């Protein structure tokens, strides 16, 4: 699998690349930070490691540009440690966050976990249904009537769990474990950001109240918007 490294610290990028090669991955290190999106088009990586502080445009900008054309898993790398920075990373479309300085073993574990969660379901034709709403995990899409939504990895995993447990409320903690499997990346805001972004996208196709919240119990999907 090809992994694109967008990091202006040459020491960090070379160490990451060397470690990834040891594990059989195909790392590509970006050195032209004016044309990150062009490199993404050319290399078509299966995962992106993105520093936040970069020359010219920052990592948030490049993540947004990538998200316009792809839902490839993306991990932010940053020395910033404030919770708001982590929340911002998710709002901008990131799937995980590695804080500098980091242990190579921890970084590799996060990379492998995200790849596993993202690509284990590729090719799965077992669509999930709730009323007239269809979830296609293998394509990372939600279908409602003639409308089709492209889902991020976190949005897909959230909906998968809610579809699988439809008729019940799923606790916040259970969803967070399903999404990140790493409590160091979780605070009270990260899941709320994901749900808010997902609700906004679904509202645009007529699913205004498809995800419901019950205080103290968690989240569920409803048939309110399904014929």
C-alpha cells in the first residue's frame, strides 16, 4: 500500500519512510509543498500522513482539497496538543491525530489500525438497509431515493454501527471505540463533531432527523424520514 508523507521536517519524514518500508509499505515523501494535490493525483496513495504546519498552505488546507475528490484515510501529524487542535483536525476531514514527538511504534500502530478499519470492508457487497435508506460499506456511500452521499471513514463506521443496531440506542463510548480504538484521541467533542457533520450532509438529501439522540443512552437511527 502506498502512503504519502507530507511533512517538511526532513528527519521526521525520512524516519517515517524508513520504518514504513520495513513493514512492506510503499512510502512517498512530498518535497514540493506548493503542489501537494498534484502529487496526490499522481501517486494515488491509500493513506496520507499530513503535517499541519507546512510552507505556503497548511495541512488543513491540503486536507480540505483532498476531501473534495477523495475519502482516503488521512492522519494529521502535529506538535500542537490542545484539544481544539484535535477537534479542528476532525472538522477538516482528518481520521486520526499523531502528536509530536511520537514513538514510532505508536505511529505505526495508528497507521496499521486505520488501514485495517478502512480497507477490511472493501468489496463487501452486503448492503445495510433501514427503511428506504441503503448503506453501501464497500463503496462508502449512503443511498436515499435518487440521492447518493459519499461518506468519510468515520461517518461510514458510525452509520454501520447504528444500522447494525437499529431499534436500539448505541452508547457514545461504544461508537468512539469503534471509530478510533484509542482513547488518547478521544474527548467529549470529537464524536459530536462527526455526528454534526454527518447530520448536515444527510439533511441536504432530505434525511433531516435520521440520527436521533437520547440523553444518557446515545444515538440511534429512526424511520421518521423513511417512507
